C-alpha cells in the first residue's frame, strides 16, 4: 500500500540557519548570552546544504 509510504515536507532550512537557530535556543534556555565574533574566539563552521523536516502523512509523525 503506497499511501502508507508518503511524507510531507514540513520545513526546509539551510544547515547554517538550523545551526544558528539551535544555538540561540540552547543559549536562551540556559540563560546565557554569548557574543560570537570572528576575532573574539567564537567558533563558526560553514556547512553547505539543507536540513528538512518530514512528516509521515499516514501517522502524522
């Protein structure tokens, strides 16, 4: 049954945007604020690509 094997694209982000969003969420939940700059010792990794969130259409998961 192919209807069980369908997925819906919920969200699509660049990997870098996803990293920044997760970093901001972690910093806010810990009550910390850290300024990241190129010269201030902050660590940045440039990744290329996209992260997607899929939802299984049959189960909703």
